[in-house]
């Protein structure tokens, strides 16, 4: 089972995966996650989005 992350760790993890905060900023995202944590539900859809090629400098990150 995956370890549960704190809100700050979740945001850092999402940034490492290539998720950008264009619609809301990080502080708004943090407030949302603290009050309405749908991360696990959203994470279940991650297979619907392509990742960068393993030979790319962004390997393992979302396109």
C-alpha cells in the first residue's frame, strides 16, 4: 500500500509528475486538498494520460 502524503508532499509529488498549476495556484490547491481530498479518486484516472518517453529528459512525467 502506498504511503499517505501530507498536503505539501502531494503538491510536490504532483509537480514532479509534471502537473502544472495553471487554473489555480499552489496555495489554492493546498486549501482544496486540505478540505476536499479527491487525490486518490483523481489518481485512478492517471492511466488515461500519456507519459513522456523513457528516453526523454522528462521521462515518467505526464505530457
